């Protein structure tokens, strides 16, 4: 599994470089929906490579899920599958750059699935706190963490979806409004996820403060994979905000390679983390410590 993940990432990098070398900024003499929004000709080869690699990752995640009967994690492989479809949709989008339905489908299928990747981390955090350590390590009741953050993400991706639809408009004012709405949704999602990462760091700090040797516990690996995958997702969030913040014609927006290297690749690395370290293994191997009522910690 580990070597397969390395091959997936290497193949993705090759595809991204191919995209950078094969596409070019389109001219303004014949504007289309795609040229208006992206300012480049999408690379079919890169889209195929990304779609195939996400499909492979989805298959591995489904295998992990069914082998462990961890139905609570179903959102991760389903979202990865939808995102692979989104990449494949870039192929007909390149062929039919004026098709609004194809453009909107591609946008939604690449913009919205990452919210499910975040939801998986929210659920894992709650299960970790409840089953492995103690509720007092979480600022928010662990049973409600997923609910609160998922509601936040649903709200923000609805905002992003509305903005993405308006962004495809041929009307300059509507397109600008759509871009602003999309940016606002991404900023809100980034702030929300940053707070979640702070929540994880706080729990980590409290565990260390109480003297729990998390590195020697079966559940210790969960903290590492949570932070690693969350950091990868945050890179993508920051990139998306920066890209849209540069405005129409910004450097990141007009060069497809950054879409693959700073958006799609971090997400792929984040979900592939769970192919290697499927959390059920560590959750089931953990025994929640029993605290003496007269003790405030464990040394």
C-alpha cells in the first residue's frame, strides 16, 4: 500500500508537469466560458492522469473501508470517486469550452468533494476523543464536533457552489459577483478548518500536559495522521483563497500547473494517508485509560 501511494503521487507530479508544458494562455479574440474563467486551455492528458489516480485512490479507500466495515468513513471514498469524475469532466470541458452544463458539473465535482475529506477528519477526531482518551481534552463536545463543522462546511460549499455557477456567466458583473461569492465561501471554509486544527492541537497539548505517552499508545498514530492530512488540506485551502484573491487574470489562476500541484495534489496526499494508516486499526487497538477520581492527570 505504501509503495502504491508513492507511485500515485509521482504519477500525479508527472501529469502536472505535462499540463504545464502542454497548455498555454488562450487568446482573447474568441472568448469562451473556459477561457473567461481559467485563461488557459485545460490539458486533457493531465485531466486523464488525475482522474485515473483519484480513481485508484478511491478503489483503495473502498477496499480499506469494506475490509474493516468502517461505514462511518464512507464519505471519504465516495467523495474521492466524485472528484475523479470531476477531473474526467475536464476532458469534454476542453473540447466544448462553451458548454455551461459541462463547465458547472466540472466545477462542482472538483470544488465540493474536499468538504467530505474534511468531514472524515471531523468524525475521526470525535471518535478518537471518545474512544481513546477523554472528553475533557476537547473544547467542544466530541460527539458534536462533526455536526458543527459539517454544518459549517455545508454552508460554505453552498456559497461556493452558487458563486461557481455565477462565475460562468458571460455577463461581466455577474461573473465578478460569482467570483467574490466563491472567494467568500472559500475564506469561511478556511477559517472554519483552521479552528478545527486548533482544536486538534489543543487536544494534543492537553494529552502531553497530562503526561500521556501518546507515542507509545496504540491510538498515538491517530494524532499524527490527523495533523498530517489536515495540513495537506489546509495547503489546498490557502491556495484556493490566494488564487481567487489575485483576481481575474492572476498568476495562479492562469497557470494550470498550480491547480494540480497546490490543489489536487495536497488533497490526494491527504486521502492517501488513510490508505496507509486506516484509523480503524488504531481505534480498535486502543483501550481508553481509566482515570482515578483523585487524580488530575497521569504521569
